[in-house]
C-alpha cells in the first residue's frame, strides 16, 4: 500500500514548536512511500516554514480568522487528489479540512480519542509521552517501521540565507531565548543577566532573541552585558538562520529552542509547569538538557497535573537557579 502513495497531505495547525516536532512524521512518510509529493497545511503566520521543513513540496496556509479561508484551502487541496491525509492534532474544523480534501486515506488524531472523520481506526492509547511519538502514533494503521534516527526532529534550509550572517559575531555565539507564550514559562530577566555575565566572563558572546513586544526586556539584558551581547528581532527565517550557527541555545520552553534542536544545536531548556516528558523529546547524549523542578514539587506533595497549577504556578520556573544552568553549560561544552 505504501509504495502506491504518491501524494500526501499533512495538517498541523499549531505553533512553531509543534511544527518542528512533526518533522519525524514527514521523514518517516518520505522514506516509506517512495519519495512522495508532500503538502503541509499550517497557520498563515508560519508560511516561511516551507523553507525549513524537509521533503515538503509546498505549504498551504490557513487563517481561521477569515471565514472564507476555509473554502479557499479546500479548493486548493482538492486539486491535488491526495492518496493520504494525516492530521496530527485535529480540532473539529481542521478535521473537516481533512475530510473535504478528498484524500483516499485519512488519519485524523484528535489526542482525545474523538478522531473525527478518520477513515481508519487509530487505536491509540493516549498517554504522556514525547509529542514526536504522539504524532507518529497517527501513522499506526499504516504499519510503518522506522529507525530510531527518524524519530529525531530535523530542519533544513531550502533557500540561500547567507546574507543574514555576514557578521562574524553571530558565529558560535550562545543564544538566549527569553520569550514564551505564558509568564509561567518565563525565567526572570534578572537571572538571564546574571547568567550572561558568567558566560561573558568565560569568553562567550550572547545573542538575545525576542519578539517586538519583548524588546525592552531584551535591551535590558544587552545593556547589562555590553559589547559581548547583541539583540536580534527578525522574521522567522533570519532568526532560524542565526540559531543554526549558534554553539548553544539557552531558553524557556518555546518554539525557538525546538528550532535549535532541529538544526542540531545544543540546547538547555528551562521548564516551568509544562512536563518535559511531553515537550522534551531530546537526549542529553545528543547535547540537550532539560532543567525542570516539576517532579521535585510532586515529591513535596503538589499535584503537578492539576489544571490550575499548570496554568498559574510560577514555582517551577522560579526554582531554577543561575548556578544549575551554568553547570549545564559547562557540562555540554565539556569544560572540566
């Protein structure tokens, strides 16, 4: 069956990190379906990710705020005559897109057991595991086998962006990812400054990545660190290209650290109330360290799975010290 699959649709209308975490699915399908033509549907704001995803023929963007965009997307998809559609984290609306795509085989994973419009039963036992593996579970009805290497996330550059990194400062620097979607996932700026001073004293250069709304915080760090630090606010391609050339990325649990891991850059991730069992599908032997005090809190009797705790608690991120992050840096850089 797999060798007859020529055109594949993948849908994941989630955020940056989720897109990176879907790359093992892309790679597994490409390797097992005789180099198929793969189209990826993603959010409109991430259109430029088409230059970073491996084996993707093209992307189709979707803007859920536009009531007419649903019909536009369906019209585009119908022209491809897909053999297979894979929806990795379906809402009811994105499941409808899968249904109306006209694909012969539809694998729709809702993560709650309500796998709307899937043409084959997925028979997935929903449990806490790496999100890369949860995405790969979607392919179970195809009975695909794959090597451990294909489970790893991977990004590539499908265009020439060398113009973005003509300044040698960006080569082999350490990146700080100070942003995150929620304040509960953000390490305090004062701690980034203290860590930055220790790194600069050890001869390192620092690049602070942030969104426009985080510019004031980023400038505060750079001003404290002086000539050994730069601020970078740019489009996703420029940011990704600079990240690719880092020696290490240190940051909150956010999309940028997944981008770093996807390019094979070493990472240190600072976790708040989110669980590394789900959101850290990376191994220390590959150069990735997760710092989390979640299970220390569980041993103290706190219900770390309680919804209010996960949405409101600052304690997990506050427990992370500058010294333990610096020790992780020394370990990854193999300093004795």
